[in-house]
């Protein structure tokens, strides 16, 4: 009937906030900018989706350690520093913040620093999915299974370390040697040096296609693709053109009884509905449930939610 709504797209729609942070806070947003605390550093960065007024006073925004000044090019710009920052600095994230006992807490340790782009080696909103990965894997392992995970576009390794901390064997793939080296350093900082992690510098699609030809299977696949990118040999990645082929290649590497699949997308034109429908096709025929939605951060100044990314995640029925 006209005017009636209905549930659209597969699975449940969620807005997820990361609950394990002590070292990060979104202080204020507005006027196309966001003000954040990373450890003891207060940083201002462009945020095109902050289309409202700033809630904080002028002093809050004036007292910053550095501001990223964007350029006409999407990936261009530079940091304007107001104070000297001792880089890199250590941060942590609690994968099990609601644990009743201190010995049940699992805390990732990693380093952050300013880069030539606006990023700092961590996407704080991703913490909600790190916790989910940790729980999915730990539950399956507690039932006596092994879990083999593939993390594509693994960046500085925080999803990889969450999976490894839960007991999975992980293959981490990224086209950037710098990012992989950073991730390996984070592994040591998190005291996970004894975990089974393979660090691969390669183009994601080429690697998955080779794994398919070899008959290698994975119980969980993590995908965090950029909008644009290049592989180590100049391979071109363009999200809307390249993702369908990558998902099809990933489908060929899923084990007979996969545990989970996770897709996170930061491209503005991508939607949670699209992410869920694409991932649903990849896991077609498997018994399980799909969730999709937005990764959000709640600012301290006025409590507004800032949407940072869309995600879709599938998990198997945990009946065996």
C-alpha cells in the first residue's frame, strides 16, 4: 500500500559504535572538519560529511597539535603542525571490553603516526568489527575447529591481529610494503609474535586468483578495499569495476564450512545495501545470517553520530 515501508535488502541493518577505546575520541565535528584525540595528540582532519555547525567553542579547536590541510586532489594535502609530535606513539584497543575478569581482556597494541596522507595507521571506527571477528573465531575454535583467515587490503594489520588473537591462522595481504612492515611491528607490540600470520605484499586480486588455482581454502575472508589503488606492479584497483571480480575469486576460495565474511567500504557512493547484496552473492548457498549497516563514531561535544564507512558481514550458523 502507498506509504507503507518494508524491510529492504538482506539481513539486519545496524549502526555500530566501537566500544573498546580509551586512546581515541571524536571530540567535535562540523564545517567539513572533525577534531579527534589519538592518544595524547589532538588532530583536526577534513570530513566532508560533517555538514553541520561545530558544537565546541573556539578554544577547543584552536588547541590542536596538527591540522591536515587538504588539496584539490582527493589524496593530496599536508599536515600543518602547531606543536612538535613525538612520532610514532602507542595506542591500544580492547577486544573484550565487557570481560568480567581482568585476565579475560584481550588488548591490541599498535603504533600511530601522521602520514603523507590524512591517515594515521588506524581507522578507529573499525573496532566494532575487530571485536566481532574476535568473537566469531573464538566461538568456532572453542568447538574444536581450526580457522584459516584471509585478510585482503590488510593495511596496518589490526583486523589481522584481532583474528590471530582469537586463535586463527591468518594470511595478511596488502600492496604496500610500508603497511605490511607497520603491521608486523604491531604484531610484536601486541605480544602476538607466536601467532601464525603470513605477511604477503601483493595485488589482492592476483593473490586470490592464484590461491583459487592452488585449491587453497579459507574459513573467513576480510575485505577492506580502497576506492582507488595500485598494486606493487602497478595493477589498477577501482572499487566499482574491480570488486565484483574479486568477490567471485574469493567465493572460489571459501571452505566447505566457512565461518564468516566481512566487507567494509569507505567510498561515499557505496551503500550498506549494496555491500550486503554483493557479499550475499559471494556466500550464496551457505547457511548463515547477514548484517549490514554503517560504522559510526559518536562525538563528545554534542553526541552526534558521524558515519565513517558502510559494512556487510555474514556469519555461519554456529550449530556444529
